[in-house]
């Protein structure tokens, strides 16, 4: 995923951090240079480049006709620049993107007690609606956007379709936080190739589900939502469990799987047009069949939680594919429908915890829903977990094996070779059969030309042709079977013959096993015996591994059976006799955990507990069974997480152990908000680091408990993890006990992964709880004499203007001396030696450590260092290579493996420049210089579509009367630059500099301008506070009015007034004049406290149906209890004209009110006092024809149906259910396009009713002022 920042610097910065972490510190020493062999005698002839430095894709394409100019777009730029993660494009073809707006979604607000204390739910709904309306209105008027889906509950934003070359325009629109690609999502099954015994329904009993059923728990009363390809709800195992759902592919309430279409071919991955995945997953969760009596009417498959209520949300369509927008919509709908558990057996190839779907999943967990996601099928390599499983608050699930009969080939010389049967392949029938192996190369037709395989087994390597062709060629030549070994490390996951005919049984084995067998065949040991071995609890090779990036978080969280899982599939013809199939993958593992969560929720609710999602996660992970490989090695934490789920252990636990985390800023603006996980991810740390984490032990059974604590390392030998105590105890009635654990990474710790388990053993019954932990120390490197040679930046200008570069390198051994040789490479990658870099300070840097050197871009060409140093010329690709001398070695070694490329760019950017300075017509005191960047060598090599302003710099320096000021320019994606230069009275001497990041163009201006300027009066609008009374008694309400006056008409205005927190805000009332011309439903207001300042803030915003230049905007009604002088200030004003352009604010004048002694409100009881209070709150525009209600001058959220937390944050129907353009058609006369913005929490009547009880009116208004519409 590309980000706005440059990746060129970032890589070297991260490398520096990592190497500082792994550097081994030795006492510094020095060796006489005279003792060293001649470094200049090294052989320089064998240098060649195997890869290209060029990464850039700089294309000069003019903006499309009608695109806004840089001056126009600059005016709309927000002070906090939003991020664009969508690949740049010059195409006008439509593309769908996900737009994230700035405020937290509704469910995140609800989950944050601090936020709820500041604002009511109804008020926050209004804030979200105003944010949505402002963005939508601007997008419709300024882009070719068509709105698809609106999100507000677990993700705040929209999915929008617009021309690809207009995506960047979204960044200039109001309230945009980020723009993400609408990633393709896939169901994640792999056709099963394992041979499984007839009792394939053992996966649920293996994890302890049968024990739960026998105890009376089957998930009854628990709602489970499956977000997937849909469901065949007519399946006999599912029809009673299915309760409802929604289809986001066809946008209706019928989530049936995609039906077969004979005209549709298989896709490139061999997937059928019709789907079955969601039905299979649903059966694993909630199937109500009986394997012992499959003909009894409920079918065969019995899920983990057969009593749960099943809801299915179809977000993946034909071929099992879909997109981010539908996944988010499905999550939102599931949360709105009150799901207790959500299962997502889907994902993408993006390993990132903060993709929009991952954010939505985490926010669903914050909303109180346990979210279970398959970890991915891209194993066995590290860092292969895909989003949304990379989300931090969800339960990500890896795949392990249930009881299986694994095919094996046994040899007298190498023992057992484990195999897998390819999917749709026939199998060998005779256990104990002797097989003679013949090496048939790659199994192509020609490979059989000179060998005889009749009655024998072909032994072939993977590659060049399909598995099916290999099996067919073996059959055509008379073989009885074919064994296919991998061509890359590891096993072959998901091999299939795709139903091919005329094949022999095809078995696959790993590369390592294949190489061993190949060697034995060459020796004449070519006989093996076929058989089976019973196995269980092995980690599936295909199961994606962690960690999740960017925080190196432990993933998966847990594992579950995901191999050879037999479950329901559709029978579109209506015959369900054989509507079951074995599949494998983490898609099959996740529903085991979703069902487990449902069972534990039912049990704990019956016991009076209300577990939150993090409690459920900890209860399952604390009690999982740690699993081992065939060599009895315990899998690492980023392979198996906490282990294989075990419901019996979980149901017997008296406590849970959780790890305190700070909620990521990507999920919530309140960075002090706490979340909990079931594992300790220390992330990436450096040697010498000390890190402390807090654990909480929760007493869920309310009994006396004591636990001993032990640290068990899987891969130790470096860091030290120390609990602050060796035990922890809780007494009955004590809900929690806290425990800190400290990680120390000694200096000199080798780089790598260190992980293990923190073990809590309960006194008395021996019950064990465990918490996985991991830490990454640096990275693993090739330990040459000198490694990790990097230049930061990776380019430089070898001229007087050049900034040079910093050379970073790691010494891995103690050296006598070293230098760095420099080569220039031609287009074929051939290197020519041009000189060397040497510094006397190298003699102080001879011990193993990580060092840096500031290089000016010159090289030595004399045999005597420093005698003759020259710049590098011509431009182009160069390389730097260490030359070293070790202790006891008399020869210098050129360390070619540590070659590092860099670019020499000695020329300033090619750019067009304006002939003269022009004045911005909208800002007469600002001069504008505009032109276009035509090219630069840095762009040719390093431009990635997002980093133009990192590589090219445009600025102007304005000198007036000897005083200079510098102003940075901006650029759009096409290289069009703009520099705005504030003009001062007199002659402005302006120098324009267009430079590149290598330093070319920094010392001499590209062009100079002289401009004489005389200021003109600038029209502005003054805003001031006024009060009719400057002095008033305590307890008497008084009004502070906001008035504005200017020469430019205003259409939209928001004002923020700051006042003493001791004052009570009774009411916010638009003036009578403004009420008559405001757009219906646009008035919004809010009150909030300013932390530690003793102040409060009241905000009022309104949109007029016609522009006006002056008037009284609003009245704020206050009451003071204490005497004193109170100041009122305007802390912020936003004004826009009818074109949504800013209106310049002039004077912002506050006011003061003196409060004199008197009775406080409520202390008096006379009718006169009550009448005075009511009179002060009532104006002509406040009167209502209906005074029968007692709601006060504003309507309480409790009385407004639209503020109910179960209602969508929009007056429209649930925005996740239908595309937004079906709710509000995007037409030229669209309401939003005309500028109106319907409020979320619109009162149920046209006007708020006036109360008859003045004192209750004041109280109610203060409590619910944020929902006032002021009518």
C-alpha cells in the first residue's frame, strides 16, 4: 500500500533502526593503518549488477479538460493533509474507492465512555450527519463521483465511484481522512487432498464441542452472523438454523449462493461461477444435522454450535469474489442486527492492520461483537496473514488438522515420507504395496522417452505443466501412480487435478523429502512401501503465518481444525443426499472458533457473566492446546498463536488473563483508551531495550484462586522476560489482580524472533492458563565482513550544490582496515571502477557494530587517501562495495555480496517557469508563480505516484527591504506547481528555486522577479459578541448574541464561542431572521468541555438558503450562579460563500458580562422569579402552537426516534442495506447537490414545543441542548 510519504528515505531509516537494534557493542579499539595490507590492491574486475535500481514511473500527462487549476485546488486544501492509498492513474475509467471521514463511527463513539460523557448519542449522530452532508455535497459538485454505499456504524465514510484520474480531488474535500482502494476479496477454501477416515465429523468433538453439548450447551440464544458467499438455506442441515440475513451483491434480503450458469467458464484460478463456500462455513458453525442418522430429515452435518441462530450476509458473489465495500457493509449490517458473533472466512493479500475492512472489524469488536476471521491460506512463509485478519481486536484463526489418515511412503534408507493426495485424484487401494520409483524429470511427455515406468511409479518434480498433465502423462506411459515433489521449500498446498480424466493416483511431497528420495533413486534404492499414519493437531502448511504489520502483532491468535473438514454444500437441483464436501483452509478453521465463541457465550451468560469480545478472546486463547510438528517441535507463536482451541479447558477455567493495550489511534482519536488482547506482542525492538507490559487476571468464577507463574521460551537465548512476582492470587469477591512483566533485551542480543508462553498454573487443580508472547529483535542478515551497506538518501548530486548522502554499514567481524570502492554501471549492468572512499576515522570503527559516514559524493583516485578527490561524472547508476581486511589476513577482500546501488543526479529539474508573477484574483495580496515540472533523473528512477514533492522541491524567497521570507510550493500529480507568495508593501524581489532532493538547483535561483505592490483594502466579515445587558444578577438568564457584518455574502457559517465552565448554558436559539432563511434541518449545535482550561465551548452552525452579508446569527442563553465578571470569546469562525469558498474573517470581538450578587437558581420559590426566568428564555421565534409537551426549548434525544442507538445514523434506511445511489439518486437535481443537508436527529415535529414550566425548561435545555433545531 502506497502512502503519501517517500518510501526512499523510510527504507533506510527502518534499516538503521533495525541495525542499531542488533549491533553488538564491543570496547572501541584502533589498529595502526600501517599494519594493514594495501586496500587499493583489491581485484576490481568482477562486479556486475543483477537487478535494476530503476523503480520510477514518471509520466507527463496533462490534466483532463476541466480539471481545477493549482490555484483553485489550493484554496480548498485542508490544514491536516489526508492520506491517499490508491495507486495514481491518468485514466478516466471509473474506479471505486473507500473514503474514510475524520470522525469516529457511531459504534466507536458509543464504546468510548469519555466521548459519551462529552456529548449525547443524538448530538454525535448530528455531527456525523453534518460531516457526511458536507463531503457528499462537495463531492457531487466538484467531481464526477457516484455514491455507492454509506458507512457510519463501524466505519465512517463512503464507497464512491469516480474517474481514476479524479481520486486525488477527494483529498481536497471537506472532512476526508483517507482514501483506500476497494480491494478484491476472496473466499479462502482450498480443495482437500487428504485421505480421511469415514469419521470425518471428529473435528467438532476434537475441540471439545461434544463435551459442551453433553453439558447442555449448544449455542441457544446466541446470534452468529456468517459474512461470506451466501447460503443455501434449503439445505436440511441449515434450514432450521437460518434466521435471516442480507445480500449485498444483489442488494436484497435473499442471501442465496450464486446459482450455476452453464455459460460461465471457470476463472483463472479454477473457481466455478456458482458458489458454495458460505454454505460450508455455515454448516460448520450451526449445522443441525445428525451424522449418525443423516436420513432423519436434518441431514448429516452437525456444527459446533447447532443451537445458535444463524444469519448470513452475502458479500462475495460469482467465483467467490467481492470487494472491501461489501465486506464493510456486511459488518455494519451484522452489528446493526445484533449479532453476538461474526465469522469472516475471507480475506485479501494485504498484510496490514489498518485497511478499511480491518478497521471495520476492530470497530465491530469495540461495539461488543466477537469477530472471528480466517488468517489466510498463504503459508508457510512468515508475514503472510491477510487483511482483515490482521486486525488487532479480532480473533484470527489458523488451520490445524483433525484426526487424519496421512498417506506415507516408507523406505529402509530414509524412513517415512509424508504425502498428500491431490484433490480429485484416485487413490492407491492397497496399503502395504511395494512401489518402484522411476525418476521422470518434470513429468513432461518428452521426459518419458528413454525410461520405462510400466507398472512402476513416476517420480517427478513440480513445474512447467499442471498436476493433471503430470498424472495423465504418467498414466499414458503405464505408471501405476505419480509422486510429485515441490520445487520450492515446504509442502504443496492444495494441489488438484481439476477433475481430469485418464489419470493415475497423484501424491505430493515436500521439496526436502523429494530431494532425499531423488538421491536414493540415483543410488539404486528406488523402492518404497505405501501406507497410512494416523495424525492429529499438525499445523496445516497452507495456514498463513504472522506477524501482522506494521506492529509485528502475533497472528494467528488461535488455531482450529481446517483440513479435511466435511460440511454442507448447496444442492441447486434439490437433491441433498450428497450435498456435503471435504474442504481445507483457514476458512474451515474460523467457523470452529466462531461456534466455540457461541458456546462459551451461552455458558457464561447462564452463569450471570456478560463477557466482552476481549474476554471471549482471552478465554479461548488462554486455554488452547499448544501443538507440535512431526519432529515434536512446538510451533511458534506466529504459526499457531495460542494453540488449538479447546472448549473443555475453556469451560473449566476460573479466571482469564488479558494483556492491556493502548487502543490504536487508527481506531479511535482518544489515545488513552484501553483495549485488551490475549497475547503479548512486544513488536520490533532493539538490543538494549527494556519494555514493561501490564496483565490483568480476572476472577470469572468469584472463588479463591492462586497461580504460579512460569516463563517458557520457544526460541530463547537472548531476551529475558521477568514477571514482577512468581505467583498471583485472587480471593472470592476480588474481581481482578494486576501483574507487570518486564522484557529486557541485553546489548549484543542476536537479531531474530524470540517467543514463548507465559504459563499460569492454578494451585489445587493444576489448571493451566497461558499467554503467548513474542519479540522481534532486528532482522536476519547475511553476516559478511561488512553488510547492510546503504546510502540515505539512495541518490546524490556529486557537485558543489549536492547535499551528499549518509553511508550506513554494519561490521559483523573485527577488521584491520576497510574502504568502500565505487563503480559506475552501464545499461547491461557491467561495472567500471572509478575510485574509493576512505576516511581516517574508519580506524576508530573496526569492531562489530553499526556505523555511519557522511559522504560528500567525492571519491579518491590516488593511491594515497585524500590526495586527489573528484566528483562523480557522468550521471547514472553507481554502486558501492566494501573492501575489507580481517585480522590475520594479508589480502584485501572485495565483499561483492554487500554491493549497494545508488543514483548520481547532477542536473536540476527540467521545468517550465512563468514569465512574470501574477496576482491571485481572490487574494490580491498574494502573488502566484505557476509552471510544470517536465522531468528529472530522480523522477525517472524513484517516482511512485505519491512522492513527487519528496523528490522535487519548489519554493520562492521574497526579499523586501533586505528582509527575506521563504515560501514552499505545492504540486499536483501532473507536476503542475504553484507557489503563493504573500506580497509586502514596496518592491518584492522574488527568487524562484526549482530543485531536486539531491540538491541540484538549490544555490542558484531558476528565475528572479521584481514586483511592486501597494496593498488594497481587503473585504472581510467581522464577527462579534454582544449582550443587551452588561450587568445582571446571579440566577437570572441572559443572552449573548453572535452578530456578523461584511461586504461578502455568507451562505454557511459555523461559530465557536468559549466561556467560563461555571456558567450554565440554557439554550442555543437562532435569531428570528435566520430561522426564516435557513435550510431546513441544517442548524446544528453542541457543547463540550475544554480539558484543564476551566472553559467550555458552544458551537453553532447553519446553512442559509440564500447568501447574506450581515445579521444576528444566534443567541446563547446562560445563567450564572456565582458573582464575577465573565468573558466570552469567539475562538473559531468558518464562513463559506455560495461557491463553498472561504469568506475571510475580520475582527473577532468578544464581550464581558458582570454578574452581581443574588439568589442562585432553585433557591427561590416565588412565582415572580419563575416568571422572570421563563420570560428570559422565551422569544417570539421560540413560541410553538403546541405547548402541551414538557420537553423544553430543545428536544431530548430520548424523545426523538432518530437518535435511538439501534437506528442508522441517517434519516434514510440502513445505509449498509442499499447502495447510497438507490437511496438518494445522484441526479443534477439531487438534494445534496442543491446544498441542503438533512440532519440525522431531526425532531419528530416541525418545531420544538415550549414548556409551561420555566425552571424545568432551563434544566432540560441544558441537558439536551445539542439537539436543538431552534424552530
